[in-house]
């Protein structure tokens, strides 16, 4: 069994209901041989790129026997189930699920395939990923270097997107 960390984001429709729906489906077994361990707080963030709608972002820790590519396939299917379309890189979206990092035997696993790069290549530059991840596992060293908490603390003000924490629980 490995631990997999998934980033969740939504900036179209009922953002909170969408994130909660994805979390409930994961808790209900949407991914075989996978269980939700815990969920992070939710944060409202300004969008990157041309999108005008603010996001809600969170993270979920999963325990899984699946290979990372199988986890990715399941996450992409959940996105489609929630109306996700992919046209432009920075477009608004109903649901965005990103496999951020996978831990095997307590160590972050590195993977580079045409479909998947682990840890997520933008993880260290995005507070909307780092803050939820730090709430779950502040000592996680995604690339063997600084911890998630250290990466978040070192992020320059100009790269910060978090507008506010959201009081509602994800799961």
C-alpha cells in the first residue's frame, strides 16, 4: 500500500458541492483498492492565467494498492463525471484532480512518463497546492529536498494566490 496525495480544485458552478462530491465518491470506492485517509481544509484562491473565477482548492490523502497511472485514470474519470472538459490549459473547470505525490515505504516516489510526472512538476510553486498539502503532511519532502511546509513558507508574495480559508469541511 502507498499513500497518494491528490489536489482538488473547482472554479465553475457550485464549487464546494463539486469538491465534496468528488471526496464522497472517493470515500465510497470510486477507485478500487483505495481508501480516503483524510482531507485538508479548503482554500479560496485567485485563478492563474486568464480565468476570471476564483477557485476552491483542497487535498486528499489516499491509501492505495493501485499504481500511480491507475490512480490517475480514476481521477480523470471522476473529472469527466463532474462535467470536466479539456480545451485550453488555463480554462475554468468544474473539477480538477491532480495526483501530486505518491509515498512508498515513507519516501516520495519519482516517476516520469508521457502521461504522468511525480511529484507534480508545479507543486513547489503553487500555494493553492502547498497549503492544503501542508495541512495533511507538513513534513512531506516531495522531491527529497525541502518539506512542503518549508516550500510554502519560502514562496514569494508575488506567487501567492490564497484569498481565504473556507470554514466548510471537505470530508
